[in-house]
């Protein structure tokens, strides 16, 4: 135990860094880990599927059914000339490719979407358990479990496709608690004036995971086989768990090494008068009926679903689009897939600071939330549609894809921060329920994409256009819903009796002061 405490204190940097910033850094790498475990397959599947053999199988079937009148799938995709395209006449590079599988479009959609079948099941239940057992403990155990299952995924793949899918479902199940728990932790750790900033930095870990994992996965699978992608990302998650378990506590009141100055600053900012309030917040009974019947709650649930749909289309299908439509090889596909998320990572770091700054100028928070949401949803929908018609204009396509992915970062300081502001005590529950519904898009999007590409296998470009149009219409619906019904002030049902009484007393004081001022003016 003494050795553990010494190790803990050595990692705390001797209190040279505020503990809320240590939580911010670990949350950043927490979302990085979650995304790494999620998107590793999106890159690895390019090496796992034998596309050439699938096209060879389809080609005679298409030719015989169309009597040569229609081009086959193998030739209908434009072969775009670019510096990354693999020259088929060059000998294969040294390295281990690993076993390849004949997974058609529907099987690939199921493989990519299986993660979300598990992810959708654990969010609300896991967040409720975390309120009872502790958020740090539950989140750490779940990410460790997801990392271990990622490491054994190649062995599951060798057994058979159903076992592979079942393992990915388990990885998604243990990952599902991540964002709701992290969202809830900031209700007791983030001063209200720093909330957008911390949330934005935390969410930046997701695109940072794409920046690192996709290029890294491209190198690993080219040189060591696709199996190595899962070994490395799983080991990264195990290493993160050690630091999380040692460094992070559920609230400032429970942290043994936080300075009194920082603890008092956080609690005063959040209106807590004692240590017990932040601890008791997560033990309050959840008003399920009122919460789920509130149009204000649904004003953040619906945009969460619609923005996720477009996000998951790009998250799961972008490497495939670059490989099969723009004709990039595995390395080029992996590197270029990461570029939009590199810009998104930088955007995350800016939008939160910018939102807090605009609010500090006196602009009402709800105006900032709705403006940021408009940028984060209208722009991606428009750029996705335009990109679908650019075909081999690679520079323009990559620019549009980058704008589509990067501007989604504005939603963090938009409707996602409004989730905390409307009901701080139940922010984790609201986010978990919203993300449970939104996560359904994680398996709907790949399945819809696979179905559209199968339906348009004679003209895959039309299939991709249909997919991008659908995703854009969906995201516009969510944006309009938040603009009409969204709010950013605490709802009455989310307050305690003491908070309601305090608000009433404050209102009486303000009215008395106002009446006194009016009387003075009359006397003057």
C-alpha cells in the first residue's frame, strides 16, 4: 500500500498541475482509447477482405446476367490516378498480409456495425451502475475488459465469422459506458466557466485516436499483418487503465491530494456549500418519467442520433470509399482517412475556448449553443452532398470530407454541452440515454451503406451518392429540432428542494431591490 501511494504521488506531479487538468488529460486519452478500439477494424478490414477475389466472383455473374450490356462491379468504379495508387505491376512489398476473407458488402456492414450492437446495450445501465459503485471504478474496468477482448479478436476471427462478430459485440458493450460516465464526471469537476473547454479537449481524444490509429494501422497491417492492429490497440488500452486507476477520483471531495484552493474554487463555482453535495448528487433518484417526457431532453437526443449517423458513415466507411472508389492502396487509404480527423482534433481545441470566450462577453449561452450546433450540423450535410459528385477530383473530395468531419466538433460546445446545463445532476443519464438511441446509427449506417452498395453494385458511385444524401437529410432534421426546442438553463425538475428554495429567495431579493430602486426614482 505504501508503495502504491508513493507511485501515485509521483504521478501527481507533486501537485504542480491542477487535478481537474489531470482528469482532462486522462479523459482525453480515455476517449482516444475508446476510439482506437472502435475504429481499428475500419482500417484493418481493408486488409482482411479479399476484394479482388470478390470482384472476380461477381464479374462473370454480372456479365452473364447483363449479356455484356452493363459494366461489372469490377470496372464501374472510376480508377482515379493519384500518387498513392498501388501499381499492380510492381511486386508485393515484403511483409505479412494475414489471412483474407470473402466477406461481401452485407457481411462487412455487419462486421463494422457489430461493435455498436454491444455499445448500445450498456450505456444507460452502465451509467446507473456507475452512480452506485463509482464512475472511475466502472469506467476503468470496462475499458480494460474491452482492451483484453481486442487483443484476442484475431484468435476469434480464426474460429469463424460468428465468433468474430460476438467478440466485437463484447468490445462495444464494455466501451458503451465511456462517454456518459465522462460527461457526468464534469458536472462535479468542471467550473461552469470552463465547461466547454474541458468537454472539447476531452472529445478531441476521439479524432486524435483516428489520427494515430489509421496511419499506424496502415503500417502495421502492411508489415506485420492485420492481426497486429488489434494487438497494439488492445495493449494501449491496458496501459491507459493503469494510469486512470491510480490518478483519477470521482469528485474533488474524494481526492486525497487535491489542494484546498482548487477544491474550494470548483465547489464555489458549482454552488456547493460542502463536500457532501457533489457526492450526494450521483445518489439522487432519477425522475425517469419526467426526464423522458421532457421535450427539452429530446431536443438533445434527436440531434445526437442524427449527427452520429453522418459521423458513423464516415467513421466506418471512409477507408473503404478511398480504397474502392478513389483507388488508394492500404497505406494511402489509412493516411488520408486520418487527415479529416487531424483537422477535427485541432478544431476541438479551439471551439470550446471560443465558446467560453463569447459567453464571457455577455452573450447568452443558449445563443452560443444553437449557433455552434448550426455550424456543426448544416455544414457537414452540405459538404457531404457536394463531395459525392466530385468523383476523381481528389483534392476537392478530401477538402470536403475534411470539412464534413471537422465541423462536427462544433456540436461539443453546442447541444452536447446543453445536456449538462439543462440537468447537471442527471447529465450522465441523459447522455447515456441519448447515446443509446444515437448509437443505433452505428450499426444502421454500415448496414444501410452495405445494402445501398449491394443494390447499386453495377454503379457503386450512385450507391455512395444515395448514402451521402440520406445522411445529410437526417442530420438537418436533428439540427432544426434543437434550434426550435433546445435550452441551456437548469430545468426545475432537475433541481433539489433546497436549490428551488434558494432560487425563490434570490428572485424575491432581486424583486425587492428592483422595487426599492423604482421608489428611489420616484422620490428623486
